[in-house]
C-alpha cells in the first residue's frame, strides 16, 4: 500500500520538488529501503532527527526523545533553501571600527584546501615578534597572496622575499615536491621590527576602519568576515527549542479546540514551518496526504504557499481539519507561527565574548541571580554588577506573521466504481457505478475532460480530438453506428493534432479510429475495443523509401544521429517482455521539418518533451534504464 502511494506522489512531484516523510524509529529503516526503490538512492537528501520530547517518559524501557523525517528529491533540480539567519546567528558580529561594509568578526585566515601546488601556502612575518608564521598542517591561506599582501600593507610595509621553502610548502599541503614552485615568495617586513610595532599600534588607534586582513594583539593575522547575505545550510539535528515538541503541538490544538481531545502525536507548527521553508518557495504547492488536524495546510497558508490536503475520515475533517483552516483564514488562530516571539540578543556595551551566545549569557545571568538571591551584600557588589553588565541581553519585539485571509475549496471523493472481488479474482463494478458517477469515473481514469450538455449533447468527454461516450451495458453495433453517424460529414471537421489538416468521417464509412496502444492510460479502452473491432498495427517507417528520401533531403548530421539512436532504442523496446513492438517509437515525431526548421533546438525539444517523458512512463520501475537512454538520446545531439 505504501509503495503504491509513493509511486503516485512521485508522479505529482515537480522536477524541483521533494518529499518529506515523518516516521518513528520502528519504521524508518524500512521506509529508507522502500524510498530508495521508488525515488532512487541517489535522490536521498537527509534523515532529519527531530527532538520531539521535552522531558523523559515514564514507564518501562527507553524514553525515546526523537522521531525522524526522511527527505528525498524528485531530481537534481531540487535545491534546499538555506536556513533563515537569526539574531543569535549574527550576535558574534560587531562593528568596533565603524567599517562601512557593516558588522564583522575576526575569522580564521586559513582554509582547508590550497591550489594543489603549494601556491597558497607561504610564510608571513609576524610584525610584533618577527617570527615566520605559516598555515597549519594540511591547510593554506584562505585568500590569494596579492589580497593578503594588500591587507597587510594597510598596517605596515611588506615585501616579497624568496625563502626557497618549496619542500616545506609541498609537505604542508600534501602535494608532490615537483608541483611546488620554488619561485613563490614569503611576505616579510620592509621596515625594522621596532618601526613595525609602532606602525601597528598607531594604525589600531587611528580611528579609521581597519584593513580586511587583521593583525591581532599577538601579531598573528585574522580576517574580517562580514554577516553572510544568505543563511546556513539546513542541518539534520532539529532541537525542540527551535521547532517545538509534541507537548507544544498539543497546546496549540488545545487552544483552538478547548473541549476536544487532541491527537496523540501532533506536530508543532514551527516544525512544519522549517520543513516548508526548506523544501518550497512562496507560491509553490504543498501536498499533505494525511491531513489530520490540518497543521501542514495551516502553516502553508500562513507562509504564502498554495496547498492540497486529504483526509479519509469524515469525522476528523468536520471536527478538526476544516474548522482549523477556517480559523486560520478568519484570523482566529493566534498560536503556532502566527506570532514569532522576539529573539534573545546582545545588549552589552562592548559585545559578548567570542563563543558566548545571547542564550548562554541569559542562562548565566539566571543562574547568577539564583546563587545570590539570599545574599544582599553580593547583590550590591561591584563584581556581580560587572558580571551582569558583561552578560546583559534583551528580547527583540514580537513579530506578527499572519493576519488571516485567503480561501480554500472542499472536494469530496466520489463513490468507488471499481472493487476487487477475491472470490472471483476480478475487478468488478460496484453498485455506485451508474449514471453520472460512472461517466465521471471513466473519464477521469482515461484522462478525458467532461463535456457540458450545452457543448455536446451526444458525447460525454473529450481528450484532444478523441471523444468519449460511456454506455452502460453492451456497446452494440447499432449504438456504435449511431454514434459515428452523429459526427459525420463536413460540418464536423476537426483539426488534426500534428498538422493543420481538417478531418471528418465520410458519410460512407462506418467508423475510423486511431489509437496509440503504447499509451498505458488507454489500456482499459484498448481491451474493450479489441473485443469488437479489427486492429491494424502501424510499425515505425524509418526504413521506408519516403522517409529515407526525407532524411537525405535534410542533410543534418544530428538528425541522422538521433534517428539512428531511436532505431537502436526501438530494438530494445521490442525485446522488452513488458513492452514489445507495439511500444516502439514512431517516425512521425521527426516528420514535417525542412532544412530551416530542423534546428538543434527543435531536435532537443523532441528528445526532452516527447521521447524522455515516454521512456519514464515505459520504464517507471527501471529508473536506471531511463537515465541510460535519456543520456544516449541527448549525446546524439552533441
């Protein structure tokens, strides 16, 4: 059952879409195997650990603190959004020198990788001690030598000098000695050590913004790192202080439905907020196939997404799902992410010390107050006041994220028209399969659009130029002849799908029909028609005299290469036991072009929008084969 659901959801996903599945530790490993099969192991993205509990559980056995959220993508087009930066993320940044580029902090000047030839691994003379400084083992300087030299020149004059240390540079970066050039120079002082010290001290107190490359109090170097414009990569450990827990989720529901018993394991809105932010953008469609209390849809609405949600139980829908979503629209849902509590931020004069977050400082102050609460003298002491000043924090103002608005439509599932009878080992029509319900079911299953009686009083639905009539009972020859007679003659001309030609059934022909038997959605219709009509199978005509002459007239090497690849593909399709010759790709995809219209873009369009989607339908359970032939078709155009 779950595999079938995943296959359906895979078809609904856009190429840049993702699927997020919430599970406990009992099922997570089984679901990983199933999702590897359906989506491909290469599309696994993350196994998020959510700290769902806020306190130990009573009873026997282990107290389980976490659940899991498995994330898979539809294709390589998916790109998770960065996590939003918080005030706590930016707390370490300050602007003591009034840098016009904004707040910064003193970051590590070295990086993990060099340029592979020792070119970013060189010595820099310390302007305070005179020693030669080098990056740590296996690392290199983060910036180019020219950029670091320009930064250091803002403090004290430096010059290039060759120390002939290529062997050390090769060893430090882990590259062969012959790859490390002996021409790379070190950065050494161009003034005396005493003058360098004086210049550094004078530059530090000049009141001007400091250079990008910093000189620390020990003479070591640092670099200015400014507040990033984007957030951090999404992480896989989600603490309940950030995304909420089960108890918080129950409180959110209790506030909306005071007299009702909430679900056993609801999810907090902040958890869904992070999932929806990471996996989608405003305007995208979010699908939740297990609506329950409606949390996903409620959060999607508040975040500016479109959404679809499904609930099987009418009682759950009428008691929880619909009322909750109506409260969201009417601005009667003040909980969850409707309001964001202000963040804890630094409120000290000189900034918190490196490595101390506003949360750490607030906890320290809270513990300190508890320790001195019974000692009036300590409360007044200069030391305690100094400690409190050094750890002072404040909360930013509460943010209102949602004020109501929008709307939704409710669709009810039609009665089932088909059911499996185990005693007969057959799929049978149900008692509901009659009248308009049967017409709508058949049309939906075959991909037809219903016709309004004002548009067509004879046929029930249409798909392109194909018309559908649903007949209860046996479609006798008389019925079929009558239907055909209703659309005969020049008054019922239709434009053919792949040309500008108009077509109608002549008065002296009983019925003509053409159907692509490779279209799986027509399987039921194919089975029914084969019992009553003769079929003539049309094979691809790549080798016909007319098509060979047409190919020769185009004089296009890429067209030739693509046709040859399709002929090879057809041989594989014909030998496939689940497909066969009836599924071979026809030559008509490549017709009606001339030397001007047979462009690379036109051929690529056939491959991307006609052939590859067909292969995905043919081999939906063999993604490796789809990738292989998709690559081969694309390569033929290079």
